[in-house]
């Protein structure tokens, strides 16, 4: 079916444009007029050259940025009074991510077939997770879908910012360590053997540092493929172990107790827990359903078990603060603030305040960790490469001294 680019004026006076699949221009015009558009301009979409390649990996990934833009635009359009199906039609038509566009068209078809918006979204977990679906369901029931979508967009944006901070903190040390490994590997495999051959021709006793470096070079040259295979084997074994319940639990526990990364991981977990639960509670999702979803998206087995223990305690009639304190995962300040939120009936506001605080804490922790790692990495790189160079030049200095004497 051909596609048509259209541009028209909405009931509120604004201009809107998009792409619609239809049999003819008349069908497109009739459909747009039915939705209340005026001053309609329609143009057939140019096909150009297209090549269909086989799809691998399930198509293009649904990016969080696409989801944020969709959610914000959808909220604005719903608030303006546009029908749900029309909003989906417009947003799907102007979506550049073809995989996401296909999902939106399927959601539209499901809604037209009689499904609720939340149920239609729930059929596509690759794009819309449980949190998104449950909040939309709460918005549909409460008649505040536009408000819920605005909160969702804000939540996703803050979640993206948190992930960006963590990735930013990891890029620098990983880059430096990768450069160090490559440089040291090149020196040991290609440069040191040349020096070793030259020293053998000169004869004489070599200094201990030089002997050590040459022995290390010989070992690396001889067993380099075995070492690479062993490294990948170790990575595979760790992943395999982490895929087991006990392995995931043990590794996640070690991660929380790690000297530098541990406190940062704990702060990220607290920020994610409070932000997600606060968004759900303020949107009208029952606390038990909220805790179930938050636990599944915790990302750390120890934190997940702690949240499930809180959920179990609440089902038995206890408050949230008591099991939170007992699990030992959440800091005392968080427990006390949640206790105050329970007592005052302002749990959602308190959770969002805690999330804001820990977002700032994560930002500070990332900055401090980066500032601390910079000089350490520079010292490591300088010592390693410099040590290799000095070890190779010691015999030359010794030979020069002997010649000069």
C-alpha cells in the first residue's frame, strides 16, 4: 500500500504532519478530515531505490530517546483532545525508527480491535516494559493518561541520565586500560625480542630487570594464543556462573561490597528503587504491584531479594520501613525518610525526594571516582611502559659505561 506525506492544521490551530498508508489520496484526506484536520496538504512519498536485506537480531533496537519523544508527544496530543487511535496513527507515521514504527502500527491495530491501550502496549515488551504498561493502565483507569505519560517521560529521562553518568565513569578507565594493554603487548611481542637478539650477540651478563622482561616476552610470544583463549574462557565461565541463581547472588553481593564501585552501585540501586516506586505510587499503582515490578527491574539480586522481603512484610501487615531496615541494603537515612513518608501519607513525594538526593549523590560519586582514578591510571601506565623501556636500556647503559671506562 502506498504511503502519503501529509501536513494539516489541528483544531487548536497548530500545524501537524506525518505519513499515512492508504490506497489513494482521497482516502487520506477523508481520514484526516474525520479527525478534525483542516488546510490539508498531501503528497505521495517518493520511493527511490530500496534494497531489502535479511534482518538479524530481531531488527533495530528501540532506543530510550525514541520512547521519551513518543511519550511526551503522545501526552501533549492526548491533552489536546485528540483521539487515541489518531495519536497513534500520527506518531507512527512520523517515527524514523522503522522497528518502533512497526510496533506503534500494531498497537494502533490492537486498540482499534477493542484492546485497552495498556494491553496493546503489553504485547510488545521489547519497547514497553512492565513499568510503562502498568502506569498506562493506571492512567486509563483514573482518566489521567496525559499526566501519567508526562511522568513516564520524566522518569525515563532521569533514568537515561543515570545510565549516562555510569557509562561516562566507565569509559575513561576502560579506555586507558585498553591502551595500556595494547601498548605493553606490542612492546613485549615485537620490540623486546629485537633487543633480546641484540643482547645475545653482545654477550655478557644482563641485569635482573632485563632478564625478567625478556623472560616475560618469551612467555607471551610462546603462549599468546593460549592466554587469549584462557581470557575468553574465563569471561565465559564467569558469565555462565552468573547465569545461575547462586552465582548471580554471590557476584552481586561482592559488587555491593567492592571498595570503590560498591558504594556507587548501592547509590544507583537506591536512586532507581525510589524513583521507580515513587513514580508508580504517585500514579495510582497499588504498592504491592509497584514493589513486584521494582524488584524485577532492580538489576541486582541482593537488592531484588530485599525488595521482595519488603513486599512480603507489607502483605503481613507490617510497615515498609521495618523490613527495609532489617535487610541491610538501604542506608538508615532512606529508611527514616520512608518511615516519615508512611506516617504522613506522603510516600510518593518522599520517595521522589530521596531519588533526587541520590541522583546528586551518584553524580558526586562518579566525579570523585573519576578524579581519583585519573592519576592512578596515569601512574600505572607510566610505570609499566617506563619500566619496560628502562629494563631494555640498562644493558646499553652498562655497555656504554664499560666502553667509556
